[in-house]
C-alpha cells in the first residue's frame, strides 16, 4: 500500500476532535448509497415492466402482420407464405382469420374478437397454447370446438364442456329475412397469456372453422409472422412490402404498440435524470467534507510538505479519500438495490391492477448495461467532486501552515 492511500484511509477512519466532519462524511456516503439504490430500483422497475409487457404482447400477437386493405381477405395466401418464408430471419408465417363477434355464454353475452388459427403451427411458438389453463385444443374437424381467454370465460360464465353461441355481423337470408349468422361451439379449453386485454376479449377456433363461419373460403384476414430478432422487424417488414400485393398492408409490433413503449422509454430516461440529482447532491456533500478536512488537516499538510511530499502527492491523498467515499457508497447502494429487487420479485411485493397494467405485480429486472451505467455515472460524479478540494489542499503554503505551531 503506497503512503498516499494509507494516509487517505487514516484520515477517513480515524476519530476526530470535530465530530461534525465525521457526520458529514457519513452523510456523504449515505447519500451516494441512497442515490444508487434508488436508481437501481427505478431503472429495474421500468425495465422489468416494459420487458414483461413486451413479452406478453409478443407471445399473443405477431412480430409482423400482413393484412388485407380491401376487406375481402388475402387470396392465394399459400404462395405468399412460401415467398415470405424465403426472407432471412423469419421463423414462421401462419394464416389468421378474425372478426368481431358477440359471444353468448351461460351467464351473459360479451363482445369478443374471434380468431381462426392453425393450432399445430401456432403452439410451437406460443407457450400459453402448449400449457392451457384448462382443457385442450379444439379438434380441426367440424365439431366446432372453441378456446376462450381466461377473463372472457369468467365474464360470460363459461367453462370447459359448456356451449357458447357466437353471433357475427355477417347476415344470412332466412324465412324471416336477414338475420345475423350464428353458430354454437363447445368450449374445449381455457387459455391464459397473462395479458389482460387479450385474455378478456379473445376466442380462438381452428382456421378452417373460421373460414367457413366468416365465408372466407380459400382466403384469410391476415398473416402472422414470427422473426428471430424482434428489433429487426422494421428491416424485415421493408423486404416483405416488396413481395406482397398492393392491397396488403404490413405492420410491425413496434408500430402497433408505439405509444406504449415510447412512453415507457421516456419515463425511464426522465426517472434516471431525476434520481441522478440525488447522487449529485451527495457529491456536493463530498466536496464539503473534503474542504472541512483540508481546513482541519492544514498542520498535517504543512508537515508532510516540509518532509518533502509534493503538491501532487497531497492532491492524490485527498482525491483518494473522496474516491473511497464514492466507492463505499456506490458498493453499498448496488448491494441494497439488487437485494430489494430480489425480494420484490421473490415475494411479489408490489401488486397492481391487472386490468390497467396488464400484469398482476411489478417485476424488477436490471440489465447489466444499465447497472454498469449507474455505477459509472455515480463514480464519475464522485471523482469529479474531489478535484476542487484536492487542488485546494495542494496549494497550502507549508510556511504559513507551520508558522504558529
């Protein structure tokens, strides 16, 4: 251990006649600790919330959607699927038929989005289809099975084995005139994606059943596309636009949820800057602590200079002392911040209304890059705060410091 570090450590830990300086030192380290802890918790909260909502949205919807603008449905979609699959980075392409319907259960009726899916293809990339809440996937025959979201099933009072009536806006001619087209389906299963908005408004049936029910023979409403890297969606969507017909409209998950994720990103940045002010205020305490230390140790500085210690060495002593306060405070803040995140995730400490936030509790996830940024910014502010006091200490005149000793 070099003597500058040894002296800095002694100055930081030794008992002083002026207890006020010790108190300021403790407050400085405590301020850094609280600031770092608050930053970690806040960034982990926003990151966890954004990641959880994003995963749930993408597990129940596509990364890229190719829809029909005419409203008549996409024709010759098998050929279109084979062309899209040739683009690098695409995992799967599945056809979808959907429309808004009225769902009548044993208890009451509710509006819903009825989707026709190829379950054999969809369940490969949708964990919530692999492990249903209850029941099983509907058969792809004419028996008319249907899957209900957990929340909408609860709302209409239906469970596995019950029958529900589905009414669509498409009319059919009868002896009484035009009446809404309807069909009875047996509930074969209940699914739960964890996304309240989807679970409370969605019902799923086999693709062939949906095509017959909506009168879209050999046509589909949309193609759902899954890709390897979700953040490459804009680039892949641009390539898809070049091969789809003019009546097709291509939309990415980013465009569909742009307002939500833009708001979360802005909130994360604002929160980082706001809570970073706590660290800045704590850094001002470091400046005050070191200035008071210089005033208290003026005689010691004079003796050291008389013994041949240079101004550079004096500057280094007080720089190291301030750096130790910053490092100790930062390390303690990281430990307490990560410990809080672990406790909050393990025991689900912060519950939120699922119908508003789409999740039942707030998850805390801190990315390694964010953690490094927090540590780096905190240490930088702490080190910068030592420059002025250490410079002032190096300018002490040893003759004046020892004149009256």
